[in-house]
C-alpha cells in the first residue's frame, strides 16, 4: 500500500485520491443507516474515475455494501493529519 504497510482485507481501511494518507474518515451508508470509521492507507481508485474511495472488504461488509458491490456513501473526516 502507499503508506508502506501490507494490505489486510480484514482491517478498516480505504484508498483515496482526495484525502491524505493517515486521515481517518467516517463513512456513512444511508441506504442501510450504517457507518464505519476507516483510515486512508492507499491511493486510488483509478479504474473508476467517479469513485471517491475504495473500502476494504471488512469495512464494506460492516456497512452492508458488500452485497451491492458499490453504493453512494457520505464521507466526513474524523480528524486530519498534519
């Protein structure tokens, strides 16, 4: 991953081109009324220009997004890194 760590699909992480590495985000999935806290550990997504973040498998599962594959979410920084 871009942060130098090894990818673990069981951790609460995401890839983002917009947010800085290390930024903690609150990701809300309104359709299921769920949210999860993830850390930006990688850059991307690059294959799909309209996407803002790619979630780890664990984060997508907790949100209830795994069954959909993709979905509209609301993203808010929990805190910003310096």
